[in-house]
C-alpha cells in the first residue's frame, strides 16, 4: 500500500474517530446509529494509522504530495 493521505487528512480523520468513539462510549448515541459510528471510527483510525485510504485509491485521489 502506497501512502495516499496527507498528515492534515490523517489528523482530521483521527479527531473525527475520537469524537465518534466518545459519542458511542459516552452513551450519547446508542443503538444502531451508535454501532455505525463506532465502525466508522475504527475505519477512520485504521486509515489514519496506515496513511492509506482504499476509497481514495479507487477514485485516484491523493492528498499526499511526494517530495
């Protein structure tokens, strides 16, 4: 997997993932919507860690600019 996400993109995804996790574990959002938010949070966190987004790859989007 070749990196296709910029550091800014990774930070934004991590913040959103933390927010979604807080909403779920804080009991603010429950039920099916809470589970969906938690799944999205995990996906965002994993894509941030690996700096690779499969959807970006399919759409040929790159926010990472190689030197």
